[in-house]
DNA sequence: AATTCGATAATTTTCGAAAATCTGACATGG
DNA sequence: CCATGTCAGATTTTCGAAAATTATCGAATT
C-alpha cells in the first residue's frame, strides 16, 4: 500500500470517527507531522476525500473537515433510504445461494462481536457495516453500491457522537437485524424494505435527539 | 483557478468527450506535456476523477481511463432513473416561482442554441446539461444533485460516440423537452416522471444500437 | 475609534529531482 | 524448448525546497 493510500484510509477514519472536529482546518504541516509523511500523499488523500464530500476545499485556502448539521444528516438519511431500499429490492430479486450464505455469515459475525463484553468497538463497527453491505451486495449495480458506501460514511459521522450523547438505548438492534435477515432470506422484498426503512428511521430518531442534546 | 483545478476540468472534459480512449493509460509524462504543468497538479486531478469513477488507479501502476461497456452504461442509466425521478418529484413538490422561471429560461436557452445552424456543439451540450439540472435543482438534496452530476458525466461518455455511430435521429427531442417542462410547470409529478423516464429510455435505446453498431 | 496600508509570517501550491517499483528483454540453466 | 533470474529502462511515488498566495499585525490616516 502506498503512503497516499494509507493517508486516505487514516484521514477518512479520523474524520468519520470525529477525531477532527467538523469545520476544523486540515493544515498540511500538522497532518504531515501527525501521519509522518510529506505533503504529496496527504494532498492526494484530501483530494479524494473532497470528491466524497468528507472534506471541503477552497482554492489557496486549504482543506477543512466538512460541516455537520441536522439538515445535512436528514439529507443523507433520505438519500440512503432511496438507494438502499432499491438496492435491497434488487438484491432479493437477483441474489443466489452464495449471497444468502454471506448474509447469514455477516449476521452471525456481527452478533458474535456484539455479545463479547470485551469487544473492540472498531471491530463491531466494521461488522455492522459489513452486514448492511452484505444485504445489498447482490443488487448488481456498482453505482448503487458506490452511493451506499458514500452515504454510509456520511451518516456514520453522525452516529458516533449522537449515540454517546443520547445515552443507553431501549432498542433491541440485534432483533431488528435478525428480522431484516429473516425477511431477506425468505425473499419477502416488501417486508424487508419496510424493516430496513424502520431500522434507519429509528436510528435517525435517536440521532436527532442526540444532536438536540449536544 | 489553480493549476490542479484547471487540470481537473481539462481532464474531465477530455475523458467525457472521448479524447482519451477508454482503458488507455494516462501517463504523467504525457499529460505533463499535453497540459503544460508538473506532476503534482495532474495527480491531484486524477485522484479526484478516480473518486468519481471516470478513471481507475492501480497501486504503483498509474491511472487509466475507466472502461466502457454496455453493462456499465445500463447500470448508470438505471441509477439515473432512480435518482432523477425522485429528485424531479421532490423538485415539483418544493420548487417555487423562481425555480419555475429557471426551468423556462433553461429550456429557452437550450432551444435557441439548438436552432442555430452555426451552433457550437460544446455550448449545446452545456445547455442540455443545464436544462436537466434545472428540472431537479429545487429537490433540496445536495446528495441527489451530487449523484445526478456524477451519473450525467458517466452517461455522457456514452452519448457522444454512440450518437455519431447511430446516424440521424427520428426523434423530436425538442418536443420531448418541451413536454417535460410543461408537465413540470403544471406540477403534474406523475406525468413529468413518466416523460422523463421515456426520454431517457429512448436515448438509451439509441445508445444501445449505436454501441452495437460500433 | 475605525479603516487602510504595508511588511512580515504562515500556508498552500507547484516544481524538479530522488527513491521506489514495475516492465520487458536477455541470458542462463534445466 | 521452456522456465527462471537479472539487469536496464520506464514509470510511479515521494520528498524537500521554491514560488505564489493568503493571513496577521501594527502603524499611519481619516
């Protein structure tokens, strides 16, 4: 892996996880010291992240972490619902046995990690992402999967700070995931879409109250 | 405008218009000579284009123009239908008087340019793009507009070579645009969606036969 | 007191060269 | 004849410094 790719992965992670505050400037000198590399690979990474809307750039004034607002969250969430319900429908229509197996496997891996008391939070997030990706993976559209990844990263930026602010949850997220998987495996597209939609709307409600609290 | 931004605009145009063949390597030395700048701004532009899927990159093996295939075109077209019908629906529901006026203006400008015998093809394409953007512009979603721009560029790569190969058209595209605008201005969302869908499906049919001929 | 101007510092942007890596040809051994 | 290793050339990637631009601060002016 080249330095530029490492810079891209690290920066993306740090932005999504909130290590850099929204709107804070991303100065090359600071980043260079933080990640131990020159300007070139950093600029490459920043340009890619700009195209993904995680950072903004102004000519000759450098880069900043993109702003965060309730309106932008709502926008990203609505786009997600549009993209993911369509992708899920396609996936259910087109997925084969191997796809079903991958959904089962992803759910299993997610649950296993969720039940570990000593669990690594990073690993849990990775598996959560993997489960949601597995649901859509058979949709057959590179563009929809691309949009899914973008929107997932964009909304993930809100999930983390909001959830800590909102306190303990009353939801049984594990059960929601299980219900979605069941509907998918029985190829009930309408039910699966409805459950996925509800799943996101519930998360959105939590995040809204979390942002209001923060 | 910085050199990197110029490089981005130029490269994007040259790729979309087909000045570089799909899959052809984009060597830094060549590009440096062609555009009269060093490697740094070119790499920045290429990285942004990579995030937009117009170019692909392989570690330590440089950049290539993304491939072109009927399957990828169909994928982009279907994504476009999903995104644009939704954006159009929202636009019709939310657009105000100023938006209506901008649609009328964009259609007028497009028609004016289309009727000029000595017309600049570049200008016509710009206005065509502007008209379709104006239709959706009141949707209120940055993400949907972002996806629209990406998909427009992706499909534009197919429109140009296919149309020249397919020969003269029997369609009255001007009338199709007019009908869409009429439906939009009368706020008939269902009709507008249907007309937009038909408009794209007809273009898609032309492109399919054009690709088959080529 | 507020504003403008100029000099200095900080920062981004760009270049040119060095380092790292890949490609293809050629020789060598099985 | 085929496989394998090696070397030179081509290409990408990275660095460090130079160039260009913006930001900051104090003095002069209104």
